C-alpha cells in the first residue's frame, strides 16, 4: 500500500465528522519525505475553525495511522 493510500484510509475516520458539518478534505499530495498536503473543501474552506480541524482532527488521524508522516499542510 502506498503512503497516499495509507493517508486516504486514515482520513476515513475523520471524514464523517467533517461531512456532518458540510465539509470535507481532499488529499492533494503525499511526498516521499512524509509531507502531506490536503485541501479543506465545501464548508471547511474558509471556516474560522479550519486550522483547529486540520490540527486536531485531520493531522491526528493521519499521524496515528501512518507514523511515517512528518507534517500535514493545508493548501
């Protein structure tokens, strides 16, 4: 399984919470050196809570499931 596939699988746990509020997250890129770039979409895009969602929901889910990931960035 590729790193991107592992990240996508990890996000399955975070997506229902985002979708319940009308938002979602899209994986833009996963580099070989462990940097994940995601895009918050729908109601998450521009939401004042987006930074907290990225840090506490998305980043935590990814890093717990895929420990080789070093950083998650929003683009």
